[in-house]
């Protein structure tokens, strides 16, 4: 039944920018501050007679994101007042941008962008069990980037892919940490469903989705809800809805406002800005790092599997670390490094509950030595897996010396390996008979037994070759 309907989705994504101070004052921009109302002043608390001053670095970061998305950077921009009252807006209005955004056009994942503009974040309200609402103004006035897409997304999965790629871009260019759990990036989805493929259905906005899972589940729920209403001959109401994570449903919050409801007008306290006089956009473009899309294409050409590429590029710390390890190395070394990094090292960090950061990753030179030893058959994969935890806990580890002390260096001495083979075959006469009767799978049993007897130091490939020769006799 859902195939008869066209789903159309547009996203609005808010991201708190990574700057030292807030948008209009010198108060510290610290999303990790736990004490309420510490980073506040007369300006962000909207005391009478105070004047806001624009944060130049925040404007530059929005321009940088625009350059990374191949967007058009405005020559002229201004800030507007968006009028509405709520306890988390101390001024009774929000300073934002309406007619003249800093960025327009561009695309991410082939999804066209409408605009990217700059505004201020609100304070944070919390409701206790006794009916009181408490407001923490630490977040009020934090620089907030809003990105709006065209209504060209047609599934929840596509919406999530877009949001993930945007998060990567924000992190790569240093605009925002975009941590959704911390509220540094929030997604709002405008969803409509229609049987007429040439006409949009009634739009419903789902606000403040703070995880990729919530984006996926909330959009899927709304699509299903719209179709069920239409199938019953009922109308979808244009409104704003919230997402209840526990109940896995959306709920009505308020009827959807229109732009005129907010009475936008240019903020008289803030200057008009001519961006080409303040910033060299060409220099900003030149300073962009290799972006996720470019990195994805480069690694794909080397032959790294797509699922491993996505793991490597998902975190800029990991991506930069990987590049430092593989510098000037050949394809086989790069592929081997990628496999160990994406599976073993990330697995160990997750097990220990550690974030992927420069301080938690092993020294790149040590990891490079480890891969070189594996590639040269000097170290077995078993030995490597035993060394990796030590490398994570001790940045100054001498990999070669440690491997020698622990007996991890792979033995390639044919005479010594043949002695181990003789012992294994002598101890397992029934298995030898099975192999010679046609059960060739027994070969790996012997390889495993030889590796165990050698305490993991024997070369498994060489063991396999020597066993074949011995079992022919």
C-alpha cells in the first residue's frame, strides 16, 4: 500500500558551532559545563541597554561549511529578530537570519540545500516532578548554524545518510563537534505523503530529533501515520510534533506557525555585513581539508572494502591517524592496516569505553611497525592481536622488543617447524588416517595443533606447506 504514496522530506538541522565565546558576547561557549547559569552575562541575559556584537569566527565557520558543500557565499548578509515568547528566550525574540542568509544552494549526498544561516541557541529548560520548570542559560546565545534542505528526500534511510554525512563534514572542517547526545546537533524533519506524485501532501514537522536512530524511527512512524489517515479518508493536520523515544510515537505539540507569525524584521542593534570585505572566501576554500567524499573515493581506488572505508572516515581523528600510518605505503600494506584498525583497534577501544582520539590511539610509528612485521611474516595474526592491547596502554612500547620477549616472533626455521609437525602427527594417528582417507579438511586441524604447540610463534602458511609434504609420505 505504501508504494502508492510519494513521501517527501525536507530537513532542518541545527548545529552548535565550536567557538571560544558565544554569538553576541564574550561568555565562554562550553557545552560541557554542568553547573547551571555559570557562563552568562548582561548581554546573553538580555538586560536593558546592552548591545550584541557578532562573533566573527562563528560567521567564518558557516562560510567554511558553505565552501565544503559547494554552496554560494553571500556578499551581503544581515541578522533579523524572530519574535516569540518562551522562558528559554531571555530577550523575547531570537536573533537569526531571514531574507539574507550567509550561504545558499549547494548539496550533500546529492541532496540539494536551500540555505545555511547563523543564529543563537536558546537556553535549556528542565521540568521537575513538582510542576516547576528550571532554566539554565549557559546555552543561551551559543552560535547555532541552521541548515535547510530542499524537499527532495524520499525515505527515512536517505534522511539519516544525509545527516550522518553532514555531521562528518562539520567535524572535518572544525565547525562543530556535532555530538547529538550532547544536543550539539539536532534534526527536524518536515514530512508529507501524497498519492498524487505531482503534488505535496500536508506537511508535518517533527522537532528536536537527537539521534540518528530517532530520525529513522520518527520519520518511518510519521509516514505510516499519514498513510493510515489518508486510507481512512481523514486529513493530515499541519502541525509541529515531538518524538517520544519510550513510546516510539510522535505527539502533537502545536499547530504549525508560518513565517508572518514571527514578525521578522532586521535587528537594529546589529550592523549590515558585507562579507567580501571581511573574509577571503577563496583562501577559506583553499584551506579546506580532504572532505569525507574525497577521502571515500581515494580509499576506494586502493581497494579497501566500502564497509571498512565508512568506519575509517566516520571519525576525523581516526581518518587522520590512518593517513599518518599509511603515508607512502603500497596497497597491500594500506589494506592490512585498514582491516586491523577498523576491527581490532576500534573493538578494543569500545570494549574499554574509550573515545577515538589521538591520545587513545597507539603511536602511529608503532602501529606501522606492527603491520610491517605481519606483512613480512615475522608476526602471526595471533601474536599481533596479543600485542595490540599493550600498544593501546603503553604509547612508548618497543613493538619488536616486546614481541621478542613474549615469544611472538614468527618462526620460519623449517627444521624447527618440522620437529613440531612430527610431534603433532605422532600424537594424532587417527586424524592422520582420516586425512589420508580423503578428509582434507583435517589439514587445518593439524595447522591449529602445530600453532598451539609453537605457542603461536610458528608461521601458519609454512606449517600448512610442510604438513602437506609430510602427509603425502
